[in-house]
C-alpha cells in the first residue's frame, strides 16, 4: 500500500483482487469513453483490453496495477510498466466525481519520483486523439505530444497521441 497526500494506492496482484477491481474499471469506461470512441468499441475494449483475464495476464507479465482509494472509497486505478529507460503509464483513470480534486497531480508526482528513483529519464503515455480534455491536462503537467499512433485492436483502432515528459 502506498499512501499519498489524499489517496491510497493498493497493489493488485491476485485474481480475486482483479475481480474486485473490475467493477470500477467498467464504471469508469462506461461513463467516460462512449462519447469518445463509441459504445461498441467500449464494450469490445472492456472484454478484450480490460477484462479480468487480460489485466491478470498483464500483471503476470510485469505490469503494476493499483486500485486508488480515498477515505475507503474506490476512486480509480492505474497501471504502469518499468521499461529500459522510461516509465510507461498504461492507465490512469478516476471516476468522474473524483476528477478536479488534485489526485492526478499526486499520482503523477509519485510516479515521476518513482521513475527518477529507478534511473528512468522519461515518462511516456498514450492518449486517444479525441480525448481533448485529458490531452490538455497532461500538457499542463509537462507532457508533450511526440507521435501519432494507430494500433489495430480487433475490428477497431487505438488512435492515440504518444506523449512524453522528460525527467531530470
């Protein structure tokens, strides 16, 4: 367990913990992404990209997952990979009612400190090109768009911007 200023990061590693995480995953995706990528793609991604089995396989391959809580309430989740010279933020999602409270800043500051302590020189992430507000938020925190990517995912595409923040 990692305690930040106002939130706690609880590591997820077992199948039971992933099963317990999944309702918050589904809640966030169903509330946020249909307007961006459409309901059909959200449903597909929940079953093929963020299912319990996929999350468990990612954890087994080394991706770190954490449930985010605030006052014992589940408020979101994150996932990241430690790569050769950078930290890759795969997922950082908060339920809608918890956005705008400074939690993103706390999480990003923690992950930056972690990356630096591991000797990483950059922080990478991908954001859907149509997720304009999120792109602006990451830019506010010093991330820059460095590339456009379009990766197939079944009958859909992950149409993203790759964003990087250089670390000291």
